C-alpha cells in the first residue's frame, strides 16, 4: 500500500508540474521535479515521519504528503484559469490512474491471479481517496485553489478567514470530518470496479 501511495502521490505532483509547463511555466522543470523518481518529491516530515507515526498508531489512518511541485503563477499564460488547470491536474491524474486500473480489472481481471487483482483494486482505492481528498476546498489542498480560481469574488470575501484558519480547518477536517466521506469513496470504488 505504501508503494502504491508513494507513486500515486508522485504522479499527482508531476501532473501539476506538467500542467504548469503546458501553460508556460518552467519552474518545476528547472528544479528537476518533472520526474517519477520519488526521492525528488520526498518531504522528510510528510513522506517519512508522519506516515511512520500513522503506521505505528492504532487504527487505519494513513496520512502524508510530498513536496508540492513549485510553479510561478506569473508565468502562466491564462492567469487564474491556468491556476485552476494546474490545480485540477493532480486530482485528475489520480482519477485517471484509478480508471486505468479498474479497466484492467473489468476487462481481464478474471484471467489474472487474485493477488494482481487485489493490487489493482488497491490502486483504485488509494487513487480515489487522493482525488476526493484533494478536491476538498480547504488550503493547502487543490480544491481550495480550484475554488479560488472559479469564484474569485467569493474568495476575496473569505480570504482573511482562509489565511487565518485554513490550515487548522484542514486538520480538523482530516481527523474529525473525513470519515464521513467514506460512503462517497465506497460508491466511487463500486462504480469504477463494478462490484
């Protein structure tokens, strides 16, 4: 599961960088972050310490993050719409990974070993969790950048609140509210895999 999570997060981050590159910003390319090498994306706390603590604690909470791929919004061609495109690219990459794995399971899964099907199903589950989680409109998640780009007037009214309480709200969401998203993940999982 950890290997699947790491590579899914790496692809997520590279997708942000490639989207920024397609919109005219080469920051991620200059910093060598358009690579699938996980070492380039590792964050000491988010990729090692926090997941290790989660693993050692009772329960099933697995949490972590990679270093965000940098981009310069001033280099993007289409202003806020390019920022929305860059933000959407990460969760979209996870949805596409889940879709590809589910297509394999649905088309040739009956001829594959049970262990391979279990790995593919885990790929679907992890990537759906990453996509849904990152679409939540709380900073620093991608959903907040999408929300800010689509509703700039609304965002300007809540920006002070976001700046002051956004990170705290995100931690409250992770530890107390995220569990209520389980039915959404389960529905999408069944939809993708047809089970």
